[in-house]
C-alpha cells in the first residue's frame, strides 16, 4: 500500500513540475540559469547542476566560481537524488555565469555572445605548421630507405611550429552541433527555411561570404528560440 502511495505522490509531483514549466521567447535580456551544464540537453532545458550541488571549497556565490572550477581535471557534484558523482572537466559542455552561456570548445570555455536558433561564438584553435628544410639533417634523420629502387636518400629535417588562431563558430540549437562559420555551414542551416535558402543560394559566392551573418540574423528573427523556465 505504501509503495502505491509513493508512486502516486511521485507521479503527482512530476506532473506538477511539468505543469510549472513554461517556454519563453529568447531576447537579449534573457538570463540562462547559472550552473554547470554537463551536456547540451541540459542547455536546451535550461536545467544545469546548481553551484550549491557542486563539491568545492570555493564560495559558490563568487563571480569566478565556475571559471576556477573548470581549471580542475575532475568535478564532483551531487545529482538530483543526492548521490555523489564525478565528471571529467573535458567532458563538460560548459557553464552559465551571470545568465551568460560559456561553451567548452578546443579545450577552452568561451562565452556565446549571440544566442538564437543559431548561435555564434569565437574560440581559439591550435594550428600546427610543418615545414621541411632540405638543407638540414640530423644524425637520426640523415637517410631514409626507398624500397622501390633500393636507394637511400637524404631526408629533409621537419620543423614543427604551433600557433593559436582565432576562429568563428556556429552552434545549432536544434542539434547541439558546432559548425565552422563558413558559407557551407550557413547554407546547410538555411535549408530549414526555403525562402532564405533560395535567396542565399542565388547570390555569388563572394556576396554569400559577406552576408553570412546577415542571413543568420534573419533566420533567428523568423525562427525565434524558446527556452524553458521553471
């Protein structure tokens, strides 16, 4: 009897919770719920892990709480049932601080300044440049064997450099996928709106590149984003 009662009360509680959820249209004044977002589904539902449930010695109300938190390799927290869990920081989607979303991409957490059905953000990427110097060889790379003609040749020295470059990205709020901000990505997203897609496709490639952001903005205006609030 008690089991049945618990099930009934649980069902009533869940129903009441679902009834209290409403979706509102996103505007620049909208504030996402502050917390740690383990995955994109939590972003879509606007339901992160609250700072009070995160295991940390830092002040959860400090403005730099999440910035310092993601410097750790592992983050501990309590789930909705009070069970202690851990997650590797590299597997965390991102966090929200002061109502603003920060997405983890290329190993860093970057703010998403433009939010909509299609979001836009900037992130750094490590670019590896490999150069061959035919006039330099070391002891170990002096020769390499060519099995085709049974000869040995000088192997040029390979010089590898890494640089950090800034790149633009798009976040599809329908799928959670991150795309490069280029003509092909914009075109693929516009396919959901026949009129905008045809208008964009009719432009010359250079004009498409110049108007990519303009068409994303028009797409977001025609297809506004609705976020759940509790």
